[in-house]
């Protein structure tokens, strides 16, 4: 099953006329690095044509499908030397980052189990090799010269992993991205304004710490000074979450996640984490615990880089989709709570990011982990109580909704 041409055109309009440039849309003359696998060709072409129509330029990142029977990445992991697996062409990637204004990723997994049976440590080595590229991107983004955005193209493999038919999987995409609206770009701008209203109310509260409490969670999060909350603003399509990067040092307690995650091509399910003074002191999973522990063993991946909440009143996502982009924005009965282990989002800082030194980021409790930023999601009911700077408490989230005056 593939969506019809009209749906794809609207999808491309959302990505180019809204999502690019942090919700402002593309400017004439901008250069876009467009990344996707061959299974997403019809959406890739629709987005490319929309970029050209809007006066933009394209650097193509069109790749062969990564399937187990014929995967170059799998072949490299099985047969390459450590030096080959960890290879990083710095001049190439630096030149690419220098040349582009925006990045559009089309997430499309033709074989979600492509790395099944391979050692987690080997996969981590390959993933970690791209850390310098992520640092290059982050630097340019902090300077306000680069934006990125993600979207999803449904495949039979991803649908099967989620326990859905391909048609039902695409139905979630179409509904979540407002692709049946007459003007989906205008709809996204309206929804973003509503989410921004909640964000501004959070920013106006003198928050000191949060207490997340539910049947399977009892977790304390220290917000930290000079923080603000962010919402998607085009960075992800769809995006309904409101998030910040807390002071990692003030994370204490335990949390269980009822949604699986995918890391290094492996499904990790039934995750439980325990934190003491910001560090993960216990980590286990019912499925692929070795991959979870391999991830956490990366430098600074045992610390929180993000805390996020989604209001169920905005999200139309009601099903597990087997991809973080959608699962971290799930609505359903209770919205969702998620944290990310690893790298913090420095654009949650209220000041000028470009003036902050590495030492100052560390002093403020922003976690630095270019190799890892992994979201782990729970959709169980929970209440979030804020402690304000004067010591008073206020419930800001319950039953999947923000409670802000």
C-alpha cells in the first residue's frame, strides 16, 4: 500500500513550507540535504519537487534499501575491520555541513531487523563513528545557521513490527500529520500556536523541580537555572511534545517504560531505570537488556538529556508505531512521558548559546553525549507535580493533560 499522490503532495508541503527552518518554511536559495532510502522514493521525489518549486537547492542523500539479505551496513559489520567500522571522513562531512541550510530525513525502514543477530558493541562502534558529524551539526545549529526535521514513510516491515496492517499504519501517519486537511500547513501553524501557549505558561512558572508519580514511576527531575521549554516547531513531523533539558545531576528515583525502543537495530522492551544523583545505577530490560546496557555504557549516556510531556488533546497518534518519531508523540488515553538518555538540547538555554563555553555548559548541568540521545517512552498514567522556587507545589500535568492556568 502506498498513499495517493495528493496525500504525498500535502506531506511534502508540510515538510517544505512549514517544517524546514524551525516551522517557518524554506527561503528561496536555501540548500537542503534530503536523506531517504529507496523504499521512500515517491515521498522523496515529492519533497524534492516541492523544494525546487519553492526556489531551494538539494544535496541528495538517496540510499539503497538497508535489508538483511543485501545490506552494505550489515556486510561491513560482519566482515570489516574495526578501523573500517569506525571510519569517519571528516573533510567530507564538514564540507557537507558547511554547504547546507537544512536537513530533511525521511525515516523508512525496509527491514527493521536488519542488524538482528549482530553484536551490540559492534553496532555501537559504527554509530559512534558519526559523533563528530553530530557535533558539527550542533555547532552550526547553535549559531542559528542550520535546521533539521524528520518525517516518516511507512513500510510493511515497520507496520508488522507495530502489529498493524500497512494501511492502518499509514492511517496513523495521515491523521497525525493532518494530511486530509484542505491546508495542512495552516493546520500545523494553528496547532503549534496552541502548543506554544502551553510552553509559555511553563516558562512563566519559576520551576525548581518536578516529581513524576504513578503506578510504575516515582522520579524527581531538577530543572536547573536558565532553562526554557521547547516544542517541536517543525523539527519533527509530527511533534506535539513539550520538553526541556534538565540539570542531569538532580535526577533521582525509578521509572518503568511500557513502550519498546529501538537502538542499534534492536528492539529493547520492558526497560526499568533507577537514578541516584543523576546517574543510572540500575538498568534492565525484559528484551535485549544487553543492547540497553551497551548503550548506557557509552560516555555520559547514563545521564538524562531530556524530559518531555505530550498533551493527549493535540496528538492523534493512538497506536504503537515502532519508531521514536511517532511513539514519543503518542496521545491516546494518558498522553506520554519520556526521557532521553544522553545528549542535552542546548537550545533549551535561555541565553545566547554561542557565548557559552564547554565548561559553562557542564557547570549548568547540561549533559554532553554526542554519541547517544535515546528517547524512552511511557504511556501509563502519571501525575507531575512542580515545586516552585518559593517552595510551593503545583500539579502541572495529570491524566495526559497539562493543567496550567
